[in-house]
């Protein structure tokens, strides 16, 4: 398996407010070394199956155990496409994961 570095672009709300009282948003880049990423060819959930039937491109991204930050609701570019992460996954117990990855999540391309 060959790992790659992925840079996640996450929108974050700051403490500063705009003139209408809404939090000012900015983007944060989060680089993660040692990720695995691959297209989803065998769906494991109804959502993946439905997206596959609709012809949407999906990937599964595995994060290394050493990375503990939140990348939920962010975007990542891979293979010439931009993918949006649905959510951040829950980490599996390290003792039950003999590899160096302990969580994964699904992302779907939204620019093709």
C-alpha cells in the first residue's frame, strides 16, 4: 500500500462577527501524512449504494492513528477532483486495528 499526504480545506467560524452579527468564516488547511485513499467499488452502506447508482464518484479515506484532529465537513482534492467529506468518523480502538490506520470516512466528488 502506498500512502499519500492529503490537504483538507475546512471552513471554520472565528470569534469575530460581521456587521449582521454572524461569525466571520475562514478556511483552514490541514495536511495529513500517511493517508490511504481509494475509489469505492463495493458499497458498504445504503448511502454508498445510492450514490453509486446515481453515478457519483466516491472515495474512502483512511487516516493514520497519529492524526487526531477533526476534518469533518471539509474538502480534499485527489486525482484531479474535489471531494467533500460527509462527516468525520469515530476512531476504532487501536488495539483492534493492527495496521497504522484506525478510522476512515467516505467522500463524494462534487466537481467533475
